């Protein structure tokens, strides 16, 4: 950190002030959004009991947020490149703050899910712009360290979320988990208005592809809704039409002059394409881990929300400690080497959970979470550095949106896998002692799938090629 601060001193006073402001607001929002997500995971059993809803509907309290964020992230990333990243970022913080308050005062599960969708929209604006702003103000030789600090904030939020979420849920009800985000949001909005003076819009004047955004959004909704209906006979058809929508989106984006998502980044940029694929696989294999273990600890083991949160801190705490180190390392060593090592460790941490039983010890769970956290730290910062470093500046918003999209699509796939497994093994019933054996079986099946996914992700991570060579080509392209 001291080395990072020293390197910033060589910038001009105005550049230094902008970098500091950008790092502060991006880091605060990077703390706020995962804190909200991880704390709500702990509150889910209390929400289920409050509204008397089954496991499938309960999973939608988490999934609705992720789906909304995934649907809007690509469009907002493109809008940020056209209209200004700071502007979209500020709108996102306002939307997230207001929707957090509304979620906290919801009187039905329908209202809660609607406001969770609004939270997802606000988070999409933030995800699409935060990393892009950092990439815009920090030079390439400092970007990995800045992203490492940013990612560390994500994991600090994830670390504190389970503990504080459990504490709040146990003593102030689940509503406080949403309401605590309101003062955070107000503080961030004031800093943005007061300190962040610059604006970035390298694609200003280009036309926004509304039709492409609509096709993309409807396709994702169809796929996820179809998954939630399994094993209904309608489900395969809805999923099929969703994938048809994705195909139509790709075809349309290749033809339109100003696409909402530039497909040539995937077809002509190997580092970008395989880094995005690696991120998608990694999040698909890991996001539902906290969700599953939170339910397991509170239902099967009878642990209080507070103690469940303390146990689940193990993973994100390790992630927060080692992410800045991994970011710095990726400035010196090829990111694919560091990220692939992280993916390998993640796989090794997931496999033991396949053998989870009602008698599994706290030590067994915490030990695996520690390894999982270290693997995640080695993967995330270097992989993000590879994505942002593989494109030129006019695509920073799109690349930042891609980072968030892969993360959110991975989260959506992860929760989709769990939703399907719950539907097949448990059904649309509340998780009561009678169904604990079926619940444990469904958790073990989920970890089999996650372990296999992550194993194949190692090869995707290694296949990306060299970032330094890709960056050199980008510089040459800009000079031409």
C-alpha cells in the first residue's frame, strides 16, 4: 500500500486528487454491494419464516436481485461510455440507496422481490462504471494495485456481511439488513458530488442500441424464469426461447453500427474472451456456496444467524487479505498464471463439500472456506486486470460491464443450479426437519456440479494467452 501511495505522488495535483476520489468512491461501493448481498444470505431463513414461503420462492429473494443486475449491466456499461461514467455511477448509488430503504419496509414477499429488482438495477449502474472509472484514471503500471484494493473492499464487505447480517437479524430483525445500507449510500453520494469532478465518456455522440438491450434482457429473463419452473412441461420451451433470444442478440449485435455489446472483443481478443469465460465459470461454481452453507448451518446444525455469519467470515476474510497482493503480483507476472493457480485452489476447496453430512464439523467447513478464500483472491484481481488491460480506453465501460456481467451471470447460473436441484430433490415446501436428508443430498449434488465446473475453468483460464502481448497490440492500434 505504501509503494502504491508513493507511485501516486509522481502524478500532477489534479490527477492525484481525481485518482484518490475515484479510488475512495469505487472502493466504498465495492464494499457496500457485496456487504448487502452476503448479509442478506444470512437473513434468508428469517425472511422465509416471516413470510412463510417455500425454499424455491425464498431463492428468488436472492435470484431476483442477481437477474436484474445481469439484465441491466451491459446496457448501463454502454450508456456510461456514451453519457458519462460518473453520471451513471451516481444514479446507481441513488437507486440502490432508495431501493434498500423500500426493501426494508416491504410488507409482502412480492414487494420485497420487486424492490430487490430495483436494487439490482442500481447495482448494475455501479458495477458497469466503478472499475471503468479506476481504469480510466490509473495508468497500466498501477492498475493492478488499484484493482487489488478495490477487490479487497469487495471481500471486506463479504467478510463483515455474514457477521453483521447475523447480528442485525438476530437482534433487530431481517429488515435492518436492508436499512443499514441507506446511510452508506448517502455518504457515497455526497463524496461523488463533492470530490469526483471529472467525467469520462469516450463514446460520446454514438447511438445507444435500445433493441439489442431489450433482446438481451428478455432472453436472460426467459432462461432464468424457465429454470425456476422446472420440472414443469413449460420450462424447456421457455428456456429454449431464451437461448434463441441470445442467438438473435449475437446476430443483431454483429449487424448494428453501434452495438450495445461489441462482439468483436470476443472474436478477435483472445485474452478478453477467455478471461471473461474464466470469470463466468468461477462465479458459477462458487457464488451459491454461501447461500447453501448458510441454510445448512441454520437449518441442519441449528446454529444461530450470528454464529453462522461468524463461521462464513472465513472465506471472504482470506480473500480481503490476499487480494491486494494478488493484484500487485499480476502487474509483474502474467495474470493467467496467478488466476489459474487461484482456480485450481478453488476446485480443491469445493471437492470436500461433496461429502458434507449432518455430522460435519465446524472445523471441516471453516478449513475448506479458508482454502476457497485464498483461491478466490488469487483468481479475481489478476483476472479483472487481464480483462481491463486487454482493451483500449474507449471500451473501458464495456469491459467493466463485461467483468460485472460475467460475475452476475455466473451468480445467476449458480443460483439457477441450486433452484433446479431444490425443485427436484425437495420440492416447493418449507425446509423443516422432515426434509433435512433431502436438503443435504441436494447440497452434495450441487457441490459435485460446482467442482466439475471449476475443474474445466482451469483450462479456460490457462488458454487466454499473454496479456502483455495483447496490451502492446492495443497500444499500436491506438497509435494508428
